[in-house]
C-alpha cells in the first residue's frame, strides 16, 4: 500500500509537466517510492526551462520571417535568408544572454558586495549552502518600498536585487524568509522566463498595468506562491516570511519605482507585487483566483 500511495503522489506531481515531454528524473526515497516534492521541483525546472527558451525564440522567429520577407523583396532570396537569420539570431541572443542586463539597467540596480549589505550577504551565503546554489551577485535599487527580485537565465547566471528600503525594514528572521523565497525562484529555474519576458516587454517599449500583467503571464502565474512554499521548506519557519509579506504589503507608497515604467513592467516579479500608479496592490475581489496576491499567500502561510 505504501508503494501504491507513493506512485499516486508521483503521478499527481508529474501531471503538471507539459505534455509531450519525458518525465524528469527524481530521486527514490525507498523501494518503489519517489519523493513527491522532488518530483514537483523537477517538473517545474523542466517546464520553466522550456518556457524561457520559447519566450526568447518566438520573437526571434517573427523577426527572422520579417527579415526574410523584406530582404527578398528588396534584393533576393539569398539576401532575405541571410537577413532573417542574422536579425532573428540577434534578437534571440539579446533576450537570452542580455536579458538580465537589460532589466538591471532599467531598474537602476547597482552591484554591491558583502561590506554594503553584510547581514543580507551572510544570510544569502548560508541559504545558498543549504539549497545547493552558487552565491548570486547582489544589487541594490534606490527605492524606499521594501522589495526584492531575482534575475538571470539559470542558477549560474543570477542577480539578486534588493531595494534600499528592504534592508532596514525587516528583522533577520523576516529577511531570511524573503531571501529564501528569492533563492527558491533560482532553484525552480523560473527566473529564466521572468527575466526574458521582462526584457522583451522593456525592449518593445511597453509600460503601464498591462505590461506588468503580460510579464506576469510570461513568467508563469503562481510562481510567487510556489516560491513561498519552497522557501519555507528551506527555513522551516513560515511565520518569518509571513511577517515579511505583511510589512512589505503595508509599506506606504509615495512614488518612486512603482510609478516608473521599469517598475510597472517588473511589478509582479518582486517578492510582494509593487503597487500600481495609484498605490494599489491586488486585494479584495482582485485577489480571488490569484495565487500570487499577497493576501492569498499570507493566508496560506498561516496554514503551513
């Protein structure tokens, strides 16, 4: 009966993997048993990798076709093929390898070291050792609202961005909860689609509430909720993250990043969604069915 129960849990976890793909390899936890948590994580990693590649290649394919059509019309089929391949490849390269830099520059993030944020750096080092991750580069954004987000293609290309308002707003326990949450994004590889998606929207010149919604959908709805769960599995103390979310949600909005286009584009990528131009975060009826809304996540942390 134990093996049967384990197989049912494994099947449920693997059901989230995209259709047409091989099931991910996960560690056994006993004869005939598979760890359902590891199965879910492996499925999330595989799915997020595919999502990131798709976000980078689809626009590149569109540019390739346009380049081919224009080049053929102006010169010849050969010129069209060359133009399409060169332009499409350039777009894919910028989005995939340069996406992190695009978003960091837009946010005005500045690289810092352990002397600038000693407490946060020490906690990041300890959490990375626990989670089996390489210590990411740390960046600061001059912003009073407490917030954090992670950017990059994968675990070996990570920038952990903190706002200046976050560093002094949380006690060490709450800060550890936020940092574990952000590193959970790295562990789940969902920083790839989030970064490439944000870079694409920024390069297209889009802004406003709609731009943030697009990035949220490209990054994958429910990613913040999932990172909460994985983060508190690491710290083993849900109240720490719960306290942090409460403080960050209650922070007064007085302008700054949330009113600028980079903040609007990336608002759903922060630990707590940044306010819109009018200082509002998802709440009430808007939170219904939205796993990433702060109220939903805090309610879940109260139960964990």
